[in-house]
């Protein structure tokens, strides 16, 4: 009898939360435009504003600072391409939704600098300090809160302090971190923060750019005054309402874990992730686990299998009924070396030999056992013991 499929690619997207699904379906049942002035429109706007407050509360922002977008990619593009700055600094670890618009700015003549990373997967703060002295001011730093491939949590407070010292601005890509670790937009003192609903249990196609009140933003889309003129176009009301419900549930999970309650919040997921790694290391002690020496998201493990391409590993897991992921892929499907792992000092061959296993809210301890067994099965085949 075939075993049930096991989904361990939650950093790509995670299952919609029941609260978000219920909110989505309820909102779909009522035709309404939040910009309409009749009763239906006013009710729709009230639901949207309630969701705005829920998203803001998750990350310690004010509701008026939330600009709803189509997702994290649009939020990052808005921040980098539409907010004026004399220069841009991006860490070498950033997601393509940051690196691509930064490259476009460089092609247009804007000074763009790349800050290197340390071998543990964190930004090199000493190098950042030097770049901030060299970059035309005001500089805009783009730094993710936590990496999507390794789970490594970046030293945001230290980086922000360096930027503040030279009068710069900061964009935090919190797409992967939100809902997994506490975030406080006000306390961080940054100008912008990007979010995506489907990473924390909401639907795809909706996200947000958190924008400090005095930050200028010229929206790319013209035609309407939505989002206080910062992002024209009729809002995706069902998606926004579901996003709000997911954010509210995620905030409850984080609060429950902080209070020591066992409600299968992400703290319990960390034990599952650690179990996976300990099972693998017990038999294959030289296995590289990238970012393990740094603070990480509780659900993420990036594991190398020397001599075995990531694509083959993903296929082997798939044959076992387990979904995991490899590094970035181009449109042709050919695997590229992970730019994150290359930034951490790996050569391209090693950077092609790592997979990401990412657990979710509903992952169980036995999922670690099954994933470790699948990894070790392939490892034994590629590294047979001699007698």
C-alpha cells in the first residue's frame, strides 16, 4: 500500500490556514468593491481595514503603514524601484525579487553595491560598514530578515544601526520570517518591510509593503487612488481578508509559544527539524548542514549531499512520496548553483548538491523520521560501505 504523500516544502508555500480559508470563502460570497460608497462597498472597506489592522499587528506596525500588493515580489519591487535613494546596497543572500530590481537599477545608472556574506550565512557587518561609507547618500539597504534557503536569521538590529549612523534607509524582506519569528517594525526602526500571505498560511497572490508614514512612494500603477495613492487598482478583497485572518492566527501561534503553551506552534517544529538533522548526522557525521552554526528559522534545514546533485536528491525524495526543494532553477528547468550557498563560500559544485527541507505548522515528529530515512537511503546508495 502506497504511503501518503508528505509535503516538506513549506518555505515555497504552506497550506492555507482554516481561518484564512473560511474568511476567503465568506468574502467571495459577497460582491463588493471597497471603493464603492454604497452599503456593500462600505462593508467591504470595513472588512479590508480590519484585515489591514491584523496584518499590521503581526509585525508591530500601524494599519495606515500597510500597503497591500500582489505579493512579496511586488512589495520588494515597489520599495527598490519607486522609493528614491542615491544608491542601493543588497546583501549577496537576497531573494531574486530583490536582486533583479537592484540589477535593473544598476543598468539604469544607479550605484548598486553587493555586501558579501559570512560562511555561517549572515551578512558581513564589517563589509557593510565599509560599503556604507563608500556609497552615495542616502543609501538604501535591502536585507532579508531570514533566508529562504538556509533559514539563517540576519542580524537586523546591528545592520540597521550601521545604516542609521550614515542617514540611510532599510528595506527588510520579511517574507520568509513573518509568522515564524517575532517581528516589530516600529522597534526595528526601518523604513520598509515586505510580506507575502502564502508563506504564513494565507492565499497566494496577496502581500504587503509596510511603509513608514513619512516615506515617499510613487506607485508604478496609475489610475486610482487606492492604498492612499500608493498602489492603484481595485484591492483583492478576498485575498486581503484571508491574509488578515492568517496573520491573526500566526500572531496567536507566536504568542502561545512565547507563553510556553504547546499548541504546535513553530517552537515544536524546531524539535522536528533538529530530529531530522540528528538522525542524518548519526550515520553520516560529515554531512554539511548549511547555516547550522547561526540562528535559524525553526522549520528550515539546508542539507548537502557531496557528490549527488540536488536535482537527483529531489527526484529520489519524490519517488518516496516526499516533496522537498533544491536551489533556484531557470525557466528551462536546469539547476543553477544556489547563489546563497555560493555567497557563503561554497564552490559551484557543492552549491548544486544541497536541498532544503522545510517543515510546517502541522508537521509531526514521524515526518523527520521518514525524511531522514529517504535521505539516508540515497546516501547509502551513493556511499556504499566496504567490508
